[in-house]
């Protein structure tokens, strides 16, 4: 069984994730070349690793400037014992001008923005500044849990068509693996990524200090309930959770439609839920937030008698496959769209929402130390904007923008369209509830 433990302040994670955050540094290798698509396709690793020499130190050569006294190199002055005061003033003015020019060349224009200022710039010329800076940077690197064939490849194509002067490179892995990779790169001083996008990992990245706040006016069009007050995370896609059931093993009149119906003795020992944070933890946190502690705890005590199986042999998607295979008649708190996608291909499976429906968001973050801040902000604007959200919908993800609807085949499980109450659990609420929820699990659902 996969065992997850709590690292102080960072929630619950597997030994692999804990080691990635806490263990000694890996070899100092720098990712210097990227491929847009791994040879293995979906889920592959798209990097070629090579040693990279340190950046040369930039040295300002003052000898390249004209000397106000006619000599080369450092600025020097020799004055006769008695000189007219006007000549002295003129010489002093020349010296001041030369010194100012030296300082300007060495330090750059006074109005140049720092990376932090770039990420939070709100001026009317924001887009122009981002475009000018991105043309100088020429590239941006995205680490994402989005599926390659469904989303990452179309995203890269559309983004580079809009911004042909920016090369978008991406690396795809599950969120936990991405966090481990980011941790190793940051601790070794070899951060390659500019932008991190994932589900269930944003709050851990923020807590670990991997991210930095940013501002984009695109979020003005988003429902306020999905926004991060700290400004470190932006919602990229929504997920709604339900039960999945095998339509050959569970007849339509027997399908559980409420949380209370999961207490029916006929389901004892025949239900499973994902081990991950977005599985059993989210299920319990959702009801604690929606019902209050007293009612929720009374329900959990009764539910514990059902001997729910802790599924730790793969992802929530894998658990749906086990339901399809008939290993479990019912899976609790899985991504509601997974059964619908499989059912569309002829699999004997379906989803059933329960009121209140827990929802969570995949999030985007700009990494601290990002080497391409201008291009990173253009990418964030694109993913969060209408174009990017339409790509999400086409790829069968749920867009966050209210003016972009989901794919027609998935619209039936959007709570507000299906007549259910949505209970959004923010990344911070999920993180804050992990420790106390783990105690409940250890008491009743081990």
C-alpha cells in the first residue's frame, strides 16, 4: 500500500515526494534542450540533459568610453594651479556627464522592470512591454500535468502561431512527479521551468516557496470564488467529483444518488475510493465544509462500517478502469468526466453526482526564478484567456471562464446545469484540512 506522510506545512505525500523535497541534492545537471513532444507521446519525458557551463560574468569596460581629458581608460583630471572659475565649472560638468554615462551603461535604463515587476505590471502599456520583453527572451518552458495529445500539443501549436517569436517547450508528468522535479531543480540552482500547471499540487508548490505572485487582467472575467487571494495561483480547469458505477452490476434503480444511500448494507465491502488527496481526503473535507463537523462526523462513523477499500494501485483514472472491469461495482469521489468519456466509447460505466458536488481546480503558477518572465506572462494570459479555455473545452477539460462552456458530451455533469449544488474546495482549504482529515481516516478508514 502506498503510504503518505505529512511533511511540516506541506500536506500529505508519498515517500517519493517527501524524499524529493527533503533529500540531499541531485547531481548538478542543467536541462539545456527541450523537445515539444517526447518520443513516447503522452506522459513522456521531453528533455535532453547536458552539462551547461556557467554564465560568463558581464564586465563593463570603461576604456570604451571617451575620456573627458583626452586620455584612454580611467577618467582622470589634471588642473593648473590657477584656472578661471568658468573653466573649472565646465570641466566639472564634463566629468559629471561622463560619470553619469558610465553609470547608465553599467546599470541599464532606469525604467527597466525587475522580473517581479514584470509579473505584476498593471500599466496601460502592459501588453506592449510583455511583447517587447518576450521577443528578447525567445522562449518559455511549461511543466504541466495536462495530457499531451489532448491539450499540450494543441496548446503549443496555437500559442506559437499567435507568438511566432516565442518557442514553447513543455514537460509532461503527473503533478506529484512535477513537484519532485521542480524541487530537485530549485535546490540545485538549475530551474528550467517558467510556468507550472497541475491539479492538486499548486498549494504544495506555494507552501514550499516555489512560486511568486503575479497579476493578469484576464482573471477579471473569472468567477471570484475560484481566485487565489494570495495571487500565487490561477485556476486553469475545473474538476467535478462523483461516484462511478458499473452499469452491468448496478441496475438503474439501485444506483446510489445521495451520500446517505452509500450506507446501504448491499454495498458493504464493494466500494473503493482513491488514496490521493483528491480522493478520500476531498470526499471527507467536502462534507465537513458543507455539513459542519457534528453532522459530518456522525455520517463518517456510519460510513466506516461499509469497509471502503483504499485504492492505492494507481490514479483515479485507473480506479475507473477497475470499475469497468467489474472489480468494484462502485468507486467513490472520482473525476466525474472519466466515466462519461469511457461510456462514450462503449464501456459499461456511468457517473452519478451527489449533492453537494465537490469541485476543485487545476492551477497555474509562475515559478520563482523564472528565466523568461515576459513570455511566461504571455503564456499565462493565453491559457487563462478565451482561446486557451476553448482549447480546454475541446480537450474535454472543464473551463473555468463563465463565458466558455464545456464540451457538449460533458455538460450534464456541470452541477449548475444538472440541478446540483457545487461546493468548491480551494487549494488552500484542501491543504488546511489535510491534517485533521487524516486523523479521521486513521480512526475510521484505515
